[in-house]
């Protein structure tokens, strides 16, 4: 691999992450009812922390078993994630909606 290819790949990953963060922050309030929002944030944060800790450990074990299995499982999980996005229902913003927190 050339240096230019690696730099281009890093640039594209950075661009993807720049769009991912705001999207992830707006997705949860759009799909969860206001009454369940605090619990959803806690569950989302817990799942993110668990994935951050367990993901590399599981990936290392899978790599030990078979390097090809890591890529195959990663591909299958990305396909599952894309398919699940088709089932996400977004709520349209209603101007009369109360804010999640009150300043006062």
C-alpha cells in the first residue's frame, strides 16, 4: 500500500466520523418517545461502553481463531445494521413539542 492510499483512507474515515457523531446524537430523540428518553440515553450509553470494552477483546479472539472470520463477521454485521435502518421510524419535528429539559 502506498502512503497516499493510507492517507486517503484515513481522510475518508475522518469524514465519515464527522457525519456520524451529529447523526447519532439526533437519532435517539427522533425514535424514542419523550417519556422514555432518559432510560434510552442510559441504555445507549451502557451499550456503547460495553461495545468499547468487549469489542476489541472479541475481535482479538476471533482473529486468533481465524483472521478471515473477523472480516466475514464484520461484513455480516454491517449488512445487518444497514437492513435494520430500514425499520427505523423517524418522528417529524412538531413546533408545539416541549423541550426535553427545562431551563429554569
